C-alpha cells in the first residue's frame, strides 16, 4: 500500500457516520483496516483474537455435522470466517443492521469479504438482529428456529450498547426469546469488551445451563501490554 492512510468508504447510517479506513500502523508496520462510527472506533483488523475465539469456543461445545449457525454482527468478518473454518458448519447466516458493512464485503473492500461472499454456506443478511431475536428469527428464507449456535458481537458489552434498542436482549425476557431459536443442546455466545459481569451471568443461568465467562487475552502492541475481552458461553438444556 503506497499511502499511509486512506479512507476506503463512507456512509451515513441511522446511528451515525460510518467510515472504513486503511492505514499503515507505524508501531507494527502492518496494514490495518478499521471502522469508525463518528469519532468512535468500532473494529480493527489489528485486534481479532477474541472475535475469532467467540466462534471457536462456541463451536467446541457442539458435536455432530451439518451445523447451522447465526452470527449477529458482521464487522470485518473475523467471527464469520472462524465459523466457516469449521468443516462441520453447513449453514451460516450473518445479520448486520448496517447495510454499508455488508456492501463493503460484497465489493471486496475488506480483506475477508471475497472469501465470505464466495462461500456457498454463508449468507449475509441486512436486518436488526435484536428485533429478529425477539421475533420470528434470523433466516429470511423461513428456516425458522433450531439453530445449533447463535454468536453475537454487536454491542460493546451487555451494559454498553452501541445504539438504542438492544437493552431488552440482555434481560431475562430477551434471553428466553433468544434461547427459543436454539435447538436443545444449542449454544449461545456473546463477545464483550468488559470484564465478566456477575449480574449478566445470573441472567444467563436463569435460562441456560453450563454458563461460563471466558476471558480471552491478547497482546496490544500499541500499548505494550496484554489486553482482554470476555466471551460468554451458555448451552440450552437438552
């Protein structure tokens, strides 16, 4: 890449101005793609370990073939790619409320876009994940419930939402509605930027079994320290 910084795309969305940028990171020398909402950084290709572990930890709880998976939040595509790396996955629906993000993948503006859109197992769906979770489900073709796993990486954490409209998802009623879209033995997993939240774990235990909060650590070369995210995992009772 010749330029040290380039804005690849920009769009006005219902929750603010969204921009896709590519730059050369001066500390590591690597090429970085990042998405900003206004002045807030939403995602970066420099930090993807926890997003990938969201998929791997959830799928590790499942047995069998022909797995059907939902990912809430496309972002730069690292969770979706980690799902597709598991050969047992037969069907992946990725739901995102920001249509420009879907378009960036379809247009090949992000590194993983071409691979995701070319995989016949993967469908990118424009929609409100939280409304779908509270209602009829995630498959616009009418596939209904019975998903093996639902993985979510949208809000910063259960306490820090990206936009209005998702708070009910993290309460008891929203959690029960989400569980209704899983088959018995299916797995729900959630990425969070915050440390494990005892109150949210109690909500999960009201609905699910085998509830856990896994702390995923990864190096932060920009600050010269180890950073951490949380992956919540919960299984619907058989």
